[in-house]
């Protein structure tokens, strides 16, 4: 699973920029190159009431 926070992390890592360990994203390039599944411990998501047409059936 890829999250939007992984994109900036991957771009910087690919460009050779050292990414701080405190960033929540991961570098997707090793998974893309190897074809192996990307494993992660957690995911981040957000939903706002105004974005959901029916709160009882999102």
C-alpha cells in the first residue's frame, strides 16, 4: 500500500537526499525495483464529514 507521504520521501531518497528518520513515509523504490510487497506497521487516513455523502454508509 502506498500513501501520499511516501511520494516525497521516495523522490528525495532517489535524488540522494538524506531523509530524516522522523518522517512517517517510506522509500518505495526498493519495493518497486524488487517487485516485493511493501510491508508497513500502520497507515494514516482521514475522512471529513463534509467529504462523505452519507455518514452511515461511507
